[in-house]
C-alpha cells in the first residue's frame, strides 16, 4: 500500500482522478488500484494499492486500534505540499511524520 497525503480535499481529488485516468489495472481479489479518503468522501480506502488522503484522516487511521493491520500494510508514504507543516493544522503533519512506520517522501 502506498499512501499519498495532500493537504486539501481539492488536491486529493485532483491526484485521485489523475492516477485513475493514467493507470488502469484490474485485480482478481476485489482490490482497486486507487482509493480516496477525505472527511466527507471515502471510496475503496480499505482495499486499494494507492490511497490518496488528507492528513487529518490519515491521522485517524494511524491512531485507530482497529486499523493496526491496515497500517501494517503501508509500504511507502508520499507527503505532498509538506510546507503546510508551518501552516494552520501543521501539528497533524508533524504527528504523521513521527507515526509513519515506513519510508516516506516529503515534497
């Protein structure tokens, strides 16, 4: 599982649609290529290879005791617009950088 973290819902949707349009792959085990998770919209978040998500929702998943097996599936995290660390809500980004259990790329 690769997680792509974007700071806003608009960027999450943009990345989701770009990945969906550029790549297509069908899996036999009911897994989707790309999933999306924002505060008010969620699709294929539990059964995808690439999850595009806002920081607050990733924090909820990473801190949830029920999602420990999901968190253990994460192999790589990409933090887009990581300069948001210094903006409002930056403490969520800081916590995610500390909680990330795998290699990550900060853009």
